[in-house]
C-alpha cells in the first residue's frame, strides 16, 4: 500500500531533503524512524529536493508498506520519535500509482529580506540594510512569467530532459513588520534555479 505523508520541517540542521552519505538529511531522518516503527526497511520519496538549510512549511512525500498499521497511532509515534524540527501532520492511503514528485502540479518558494536586525527572524530572513525599490523588483520579477526556457538559470551539466518551466507567480510584497517577501511559484524548478 502507498501512503502520502504531509509534513513540515525546519531545515537548519539538515543538508537538504535528499539522502546523502554521512550527512544529516530530512529524508534519512524520517526513513530511520519509519523503519524502526514498521520494523522493515522503509524508503520515502519526496516531492522534490531542497537545499541545505531550506525550510518547508508544506511538503509531500510517499512511502510504500505491506505492514498493517493504525494510521493515527503511526502518526503519533512518528511525531514522538522525530526531532522537534520535523513534524508530520497527515498520513493518507493513496493509489499505487500516486507519486509525490511526479503528481505535484506546482511548487512554491518564499524568501524574506529584512532591513532591520531582528534576532527572532535571523534564521529565516536575509539582513540587508540598503533601501530596495519594491516596484522595480516586481517589474523584474514579472519578466519571469514571460519565459518558459530557463536554461540560463539551470545548473550546468545537469541531467534535465528539458529546461522548460512555467512560472505562474513571481512577486515581492512588504509585510506589516517591513520584511520583504519574495514568492515564486511554478510547475517545476530546475536545480539551483531559484
């Protein structure tokens, strides 16, 4: 049986989502916990990669298991076993063909810039003291919606079959506390594109 897992994580302690040799990753941490709880080697497939230190406020992954279990109990035990910086908020049975990565219709990244030093957002916002022109930044961001081929944004020598992406939204907003927020949403992103 295949299960979708909805989760969130603070990536500060991890070298991204994807399993890497001798490096702490979110995927490996969850796989270790699932393997112990289900008492069988369990791999989990994520919706995509995230870089070192990247947080996910909403992320989807899937795993397959022939082991019978109570979903509510597994959810509870998994959250108790995982470190405080990873939280699972649902486990849902899906069809065997459902795929966390290939069935995703869009992905969204958000970046924050603060012009004021604030210890409470130091891990989530870039500190930049020079005044920024949000109107001009939005004009530049809107240009991204005009293009489909992002080869110039792609990592060289990657194994992409295509560098075509459909950017649906790219904009800067100013939050109440003066922090600038950049949101970009697309059907897919190339490695290191954003």
